[in-house]
C-alpha cells in the first residue's frame, strides 16, 4: 500500500494539526489512525484517521457528514474532513481510556458486568442506527472504557457504512458483533461467532438474549437495539457490580493506542432512545413540586434511597445556576426531557452523572444568550424574532442571507440534528432566541467598488459576532475581492439574488463574476474567543473590450501593390 509522504510524525496538516504518533495502520479499508494535537487550540489532543485508498475515501467521505451530526456522550464527536496530497483526513477529539481488548487480556468479565455493558452500549447503537448508519466493526478494540466516568465509548473503527450497501450493512450485523463481543468478555478469549457455550453460567433470560444476538437465523434476530434493551429489562442486575482493576502502566499504554471523543456533547434527543433509563434527570436534578402539591404528595415522590452527598451537592449547584440565570425552571425541565428514574441502585450512578453533565452542557449553552433574551426562555413567541429580521430587510439584506444568519446562530445553541429547521418545543425557544441574538449582533458596512482602483476598509468583529458588507458593483462589472484576518474568521459571499457565489470558508481572495449582480453581500464571522480585525479590498473589473474586426484577406495597395495588413499581425494573420 502506498504511504503518503505527509504521514510522518511532526508533520503539521493545514497549518493546524500536528501528527504525533501513528497508532494503527496503514490498512486498505481502515487507513491509519494518528494521535495528533490541534495547535490552534493550545495543543488539544485529537485523533485523525488517514485514508489512502479510493474505496475507503469514498465510503467515509459519504458518511462523515452524518457522523458530524450525531450527538451522544458515548459516541466520538467527529470534526472536520479535508483532502491533502491525495489522502483524506478525518478529525475527531481525543479521549483517555482503556480499550476492552486490553481489559480482556487481564481478566474475565462476570455476567453482571457484561449485562451492564450491554445496557450502556445499546443506547449508543440506537443513535447510530437511527441515522441510517452501521458501525461495521464493533469489537472489544473499538469499545473504550472512559477514564473519567467508567462509561463505555463506541469508537469509530474506519468501516462505517450506510444501510444497504451490502446485506451485512444492517443493524442486525452490529447487534451480532455486540453479541460476539459479550461472549468474548464472558469467556475471557476472543470469539468470532458461533453459539453460546453451555458451560457459561448466566441468567436464563440473559442467555436467551445472547443466543438471539448470536443467531444467524433472520427470524430470531432482534429488530433494533431498542428491542434488545426492552428484553434486557427483565434481567435483574445486582445492586453492585465490580469494576475491573487496571494497572497504571496499562492505562498509560492505552493512551497511546486509542483516539476518541474528548468532550461531552449535548444529546437530549438521543437520550430518549435509552429504554433502560428513559430520558431522566428531572426528579433528581431539580425539584418538581408546585404550590398545588401537598407535603404528603412531595414525600411520596421522594426516592426511597438518598442520593450520595456529592450528587446532592451537584444538584444544588445546578439549581443555583439555573436560578442565577433567571431561566424558567419548568421550561428547562422540559428541555432536558426529564422524567422519573425508577431506582437509585449503583448501576444507575454513572448514568446519572451523564445526565447531570448533559444538564450542565445545556446551561453552558444558555449562558451564551444575553440576559434580556435568556430571561424570556419559555415565553418567547414565533413573531419575536421578526422585528430584527424586518430591520435587516429594510437595509437591503436579502431574505436568504437573513435565513443563513439565523441558521448559523442556531449552531451554538441547538444539536446539529436540529439545525437548518425550526424544531418543536421546547427547543423552538432556543431557535427563536438564537434568531434574535444572531440578527441583533450583525453590523452592516456599505462599500462601493470602483473600476481599476481598490477600495479598502478595516473592520473589527467581536468574539462570536459577524459583519455584513454590502458591496455595490457597477452594472456589468466583475468584482475582485480580497479579505484577510485571523484564522478563526470565515467568509461567505452571496449574489444579489441571495444565492451563494462563494461557499463558506477561510478568508481569501476571490473573483466574483458580473452575473452575480449587485449589491454583493459578504458575510464575515468571527469564531474566536476574542475580537479580531479583518481587512477587505475590492475592485470593479470591467470586461475587456473586444478587438476590432480584422480583414484577413486585404486588398493590395493601389500605389505599391503590397498587401496592407493590420499592425501586430504576421503573414499568417496571427
């Protein structure tokens, strides 16, 4: 297999990612996995997959946008994709942990531990399958036990595929691989299929689930991950499950072998897919009582087992933050889709921590809003964002540009799956708030492009803000446009009809054809954490005048008899 000349440790890709160490590969299907750092983010660790073959590039390039849209705290968040020197590079965040294949080499897992693992992994598969994707390579190597909370993380293994590419590209294949993984953990050795050994001591209900996962008969297969979860509800999980002890030395070794997601991502929609715990943080996160509820009723709603002191403290901190932000409590509870959790047994403790972290993520997003908008959450109406919209339209901003601004504003507040559309309540409140904020923050600058003479300006954009430059271009002229600024600024150019003529990307030099019309609308956004300065230069370019018609068959001069040819033409008329 051809090795890319850029694939050496120390290489910096697109002036941003420095390759540190090759962790796996090269492989014709999976490519190579690198440990790298993002130099523009303070050397933040990332994992980068390098694909060299056309087959792997086409497959991953086709599904990566869907992976970027997925939101689940146990699924790696996928970043940008770029092509460089014939290779395709896929970026995702790094996350410390230990792969289950390493744990498998040290000890066998009990039936209770494997049952708990299945309950924690199946909701992740539900999210993946719900987007029409198949993992394609689910095994202990691609399951990471996260160091921070002990939860399993499903790593992208380089073989992601959409449904239907082959008969194997279907949810049942991932479920079968999950069954094989469970069998391997139970037996202490790697397995590649086959039935369930008789000597394994597992609960009869759990055994039936495993047998169905491993079955090759289509009529016995589970329809989806949610069905498996529902079936596992009848299998009793003990109140305590022993965590595998892992030597420090092994942890250090695994840090060099595994790349994954590094930050939790809000997943309110995905959480509803978990049949084990439902979508649940409300009752343990915030009080749900109201003046109409009696003390007796409140006492009846209290859980039988008290939460640990640290969880109670965390709950109080969240409640205090919510109150300080002046956010409507009932609306926030609906936002996180809170419902009662049926038990507080130890197997739920780690899941409760995830729910709490999700609530903190939502609060962090809400904190981005101005106080005057934040205080209205839960009471915003559909028409509240229309005044700033109408104000921009009156200034000559095209409606399509306004739509783009609203969509861009929603990126910071809503999950990717909800962007580009107006979601249902309670998420619509955030969409309206994002629309109000993004349209209020836009500053408009007007320029007139002059023929043969550049028009220059320097403008400052606040952190997270935007500038809209309306450039008047003489009729029939093209526009030479050059913009320079910080690496965290982006530009997109719209024609007079609101259509995009220069796709969103880094600041650059561009030539806009006369057909784009006037005024051109140039949007520059600042994605950095501090304000920044950019410079813009524009010049109208008039079309070249056509050359005069030339008689290539001239008559001889009446006086001399010589052929008279136009200046600059040789005897061949060139």
